């Protein structure tokens, strides 16, 4: 009987030891799974937090750039910078007053948005410009005089787009002058 009891006691101790080892392994396995899950979710959260941080940095940098632009008063637009259509016609008359043998083939004035046409990269309120295209027929010197008369009379009001001269049908040459002015 002692032998049976000793045998049972021996296997009971082994069973307890195995039970303890199994429970310990299960607890460590649960801790490890919890660590992996936290690492994954915290890692995702860290990535999201980093993206938010970068977005905030960009927003602050943009705000700083806007503040810097606002402090540069020499770039502000004032009422006297804007040109009415009447003054715009006076600009074209100024160019025509310097030439004698030039005919206006066509002239076109259209209102355009400054940012959409690429005149400005930033605007705090909608800026409207007049896009003026004048096509002239005459000799090169007269078309050049037209250009210089406008450029000299209105140096800060004119934003030049292009000047094209076509002498393929000489002596009847044509020139197209395109420019922008800030609309009133």
C-alpha cells in the first residue's frame, strides 16, 4: 500500500509540476501576445500621430509664410494700383500716339482671375486682371514704339505676357502685344 501511495504521490507531484509549467507557459504566451498586439496597435497609433504631427508642422509653416507675406507691405495691393477700363483705353491711346502708320487689326479685353492664369501663386481675396491683346499692322519700328510708349508711361501697372511680330508678308507686317493690368 505504501508503494501505491508513494507511486500516486510521485505522479501527483509530476502532474502538479506539469500543470504549473503549462499555466506558466500560458501566462507567458498571453503576455507575449499582449505585447505583440500593443506593439502593433501602438505602432499604428505612432504612425498616425506622426502623420498628424507632420500635418500640423506643415500648417504652421504655411501660416508662418502667410504672416510673412502679410508683413511685406510693399506687395500689398492698394486702390490706386487698380485700373479702370477708361484708364485701360488711355494706355492703348498712349501707345498709339507715338506711331503714325499703324492700323489696329483687332483688340480684345477680357477679365481673368489672377491665380487661374498663373499671375500670382497666392491671393487672400480674388484678384481680377484685364487681359489685353492688341494686334497692329505696320512696320516693326512703329510696333516697337507702341510697346515702348506703354512700357515707359506705365512701368508698374503693366504685366507683360508676350509680344509677337510676323514679317512673313513684308511690307505688311503684323504684331500682337499681350499684357495684363490689375482690374478695378
